[in-house]
């Protein structure tokens, strides 16, 4: 039985969703035991609270400061970035005693990290282990920041060739870089038609559908977009998914249909994929996981309010590929939606561009590569062990043959 440990960190939903996708992919393979854990749940409560609050406050309330920190900490020199990540790991290690215990108890054959914190810790923790376990890193940002690069990584799984080329330019060995895409839910590999998805969720078949995912967006700005969209002269169904954003639910409480636009307000749902297939256009922030799911389904998107840093990079890649448009002003969302809905040829081009960029099979590709690599390592270890044993036997034979026969006889007789 091959044991796989997947480590993520609860800093945004993306890492968790990537871990879930990989876990489900491993579970499809017989003779594999997989376990997925939040590394921060094994950290000292003081550290965990400080990190999560810092991320939340910077990304939501001080985005420009977050951007400055994100870009300032992206080190182009490979040795300097490795040293910097190692220094961070040494500082963090005292807060992760429980994580060390998890590694000892579960004793995995391989560790897969979908976030930087557990990956950089492993280069320290594995030094003290009796035998280091292969570590694989799944990058969940469209562009790999230098904090993803650590000692002892046997393979990096990347979202696109651009990210691979940037790491090669920084000096990372190309042999450990694999372009697979960001792992998304396995159901996205299953073919679905727009008609089937709409019927399943009781959605109209004749109206254009625009879905706005507002869970990670500012409630005030989302309400402004929704009000503008409701003034559209085009008949559409506007679906707003608030997720766990309670402020957004409250902000939209008194907002209702208009003369031409039907409004459907949803909280947390479990049929996001059906909405992606059913929609003619999606409005979203530029999180690595949600945009990867949208791309894999080929749905054109309008990207709004990307978090400065990695989400801006995600948005740039999508816009450059022609799979979506990026807007900075919320007032431009409604005009852009109307413009696109009036031009089905443009939407068709965006659909095709999204499909070319999307990777619906990413999770299975990563899993198959890891298991193939582990099998090759076992074969190599078996061969090396066999060669050592053969060498030992041959060495013993040589030593025996070097003893004169008379001495052997006398020794035997004396015994």
C-alpha cells in the first residue's frame, strides 16, 4: 500500500480545493492510501492566528501593501530565494511540533504540498528523518512566486509553460518541472451540455445567463455591479453566488428583479460546475482555482477586483490568452456584459481560447506522474540493493579464496 500525504494551508479556499481534487484523484487508484491535512491546524495557535489574520487583513483591507510585500518577496536569484525560504522555515519550525508528529505517525511514501508553508518546512523536517520522503509541489498560482522553490523537491507541477519558463530562467532544473495545469474537481472532466445543466438546476433555456461569483469580493462593489446589470436593456438571468459572504447576502437583501433582468441570489452551493456550464458569461475575481475551473469548462469570463499580486498575474494571463476581459472599474462591468452578449462570435472565440488554456485532467495527470515516479524509485532502490548484496558476496568470496587451503583445513580441524 502506497501512502500519500497531501498538505495544504487554510489561506484562501483555493489550496483546499486543489488538495481535495488531488485526494479524489488518488482515491481512484487501488493500493493507495491518501490523507489530506491543513498544515496550519498542526501549528501553534499563536502562529496560526497571526498568519491567517495577517493574510486576511493585508489582502482584503490593505491590498496595495499586500502587493508590495508579494512583489518585494519574489526573489529572482535562485540561491538567494532558496536561502530566504530556508531561513523562514527555521524560524517557523518551533511552531510546528505537531506536524513533525504527523509525519512520524503516518509515515507517508510521498508528500504533496499545494501551498508554500508546508513545503518549506519539509526541507527542515526531512533532514532529521531517518529517510527523506519524496516531496512534490503543486503550484496553485498561474505564475510561480519564488516562495514555492525549496530544497529537496522532486517535482514541481505547474499551471502553464510560462511559469515553467520563468523558473528555468531562475535556474531551476527543467527535469523537475511538469506543466499539468492546476488540479480542479474531477467532475469537470465529465462532458455536460448547457441544456442538461440548465434543466438540472431549473434554469431557463432561452435566456442568456450571467453568473457573478461574489463570495470573495467587496459587498458594496458587488451590489453596485448588480444594480447596474439590473438596468440592462437585454433580457438576461443574473445569478449572484454569495458563498459564505454574509455581508453580500445582507447587501442584496432588498435588491430584486428589474423589467428585463431576472435576479437569482444564492448563498453557498454545491453545484458550481453546473453553473459554469449553464452560463454564457461568468463574472469573478481571479483566484487560481476558480479561474482554472472556468477555463476547463470553456466559459468566457469578466475578471474584477483581482487581489494585487498573484491574482493580477492570473488575470493578465487569462486576458492575454483571449479567454476573458479584465476590468478595474465596477461601472464598466454592465457595459462589458452587454457588449459581449450582443456579439456571440466574440463569446465563441473566448470559449475556444478558454478551452485551450484549461486543464480539466490536471489532477489525474499529477497523480499518475507521482505514482509512476515512486514506482521508478522503488525499482531503482531494488536494483541498488541487489548490486550491493552481489558486491558483498563477491567481496566475501575473494577474501575466502585469498586464504591458503592448508590454513582453512587446519582451522577446520582445530574446531
